[in-house]
């Protein structure tokens, strides 16, 4: 039995936690406990729904073979997982939705970057063949390849850092969350051509995330802000 | 709603029978070596068993891979420490009967190639050079990468 995926997951969760703690030191309006609960709950729900969706898509009956749910390596449906995670986050943060999602978005991008960097622990960073100077080969092979997972992680880290800097300027609620979704979509869309895959990734959905997130960010940023209530 | 009903119905269905899948031929370590040495195509050798839960989870992926690359890569399966009826039922259930399938009741063949446990997969270049040995369930990206390596290094 292999547990290398677990290391990747721990890198992701660890990245999320450290990013939240670091952000809270710079931005005292953040409530780390609430955001941690929402992000973790959304992640667990997304993983469970994504795994069930993958089983159904592969023709494995989840009722007859309930134990197979824990075999994460056998496949997780990215679109179903993302939709479930976003839905759960929206539900858990519903009392102050846009502010909660804004607070969480940069840290979630760092957490996702941690998951992709976890490829170094499970030796699965490589994509299509490449002769670029930084390409490398898997052990026992002479075919050098794009370290595509590191590219994805780099986009996510840069995006997370940019969004956190933007957050310190207090943009309109919802702007950071929309931009975060766009960065997540971009990170996969830009690197998909360098991934090796039997079926190809859900490129259309990555595009939906990019355009939908960017549209939401622009819409939120250009909305008039509510006037502060006047006393007396 | 129809999807839920279909899932429930499938969950309550009786055990799958072997269908048209015939008896799997037995194979010895020497015969496997001959098969690999004589192959002009790269070979993916999958070691599996019907009682192995991870094997069931990865079976649809392997079926799709064989459907996509079966013309360029030879997909071979060896059922180990299993019964003929259970193994054939498994192949019938997952549509893996288009693989070249063999039967190794005592599970001695994989050990002679360096394998252990179930499932695991060997990736061989034409002529039988072992390029990669993967233990446990294989995910789609890892399988795709190893198939790409086989095609590039085998050509």
C-alpha cells in the first residue's frame, strides 16, 4: 500500500494553515479559526463528492463497493470536487459570505500550491517531453520532461501572494474571492497542454473558472460600496 | 432520480457470473520470460486478483488505457492466488477480457520478476527490458506518463 498521496495532502493542508497564520499576522481583521474550519470542511466535502463522482463515472457502484471510496488514488473527479468544495464553503460561510471567501482565497491558493508541490514527495511532477534546460527525467529514463506540477504551484503561489497584497488595500467584498477562482482556473488551463493524460483534463471547466472568476471579481470591484451607517 | 434508482438496483444485483470468458491459461515463470523476450511491442503486465479491492478500483482505467493504446502496447494480465471462476467473473464484470490474461494460482510468477503484493504493474520495453515497476493502485496521470515512456523508449 502506498501513502504518498497522503504526504501531498498534508503539504496542501499545511500550506493552507501556514498561509492563514501568516496572513493573520499582517491583517488583524482575519479570524483564522473560522476560515480554517470553512476551508477544511470544504476540502473534505470536495474530496468525498469528487471520489464518489469518479467511481460512478468509472462504473464502480458506490453502494456495492462502499470501501472503495477511500482509494483516492483510483480517481477523484476534479469538477465535482471543486463544485462541492465551493458549495460547502458558501454554505459554511453564508453569514458573511463574500468577506469569508475573500479572507480564505489567498490561503486556499497557497494550500493548492502545497498539494502540487507534494509531487516532489510522490515523484509525480513530470509532464510532456521537453528539452528546456530545467526539464528533468524520471528515475531510470533519459527522456527529460516539463516539471508541470511545479509550474502550477508557481502560478498559484504568485497568485496567492498578489491577492494577499491586494487584500491589504481593502477592495470591495467579493473581489478577492472572484480573482482567486480565476487564478485557480488559470493555473490548470495554462499547464494542461504540458500534462500527460489518457483522457485530457476538463479544460472547458478550467476556462469557466477563469472567466467566471474574473467576471465576478470585476463585477464586485465595480459595484458601489454601501454607505457607512451614520449615528444619530 | 433515474440515476439513483439505477445505482440502487445495481447495488442489489446478484454476483456477476463468468459470462463468455473462457478458462484462463496457466503460466509459469519461464513462459512469462519467453513472452516478454519475444514481444516486439512494449508490454504492460498487470498483476491482479478478484479479491483485491484496489484492483477493482483501477480496472476501468486499465480498460480505457487498453482501448486507447492496445494497438501499440501489449496489455497482459496475470491473476494470482485466485480461483478460475472468480477471476473470470471479474474480467466479465469489468470488460477486461480483451487483455491477454493468464492464471497463476500459486502467485509465483510476479516474484520472479521482482514484484510483490497485489496489484502491481510492470512496464517492459520490446524484448523484455524492465523500465518501471509500479506497486499499488495506479492513478491516471502516472499510468499515462509510463505509457508515454514506453512508446517513446520502445520506438
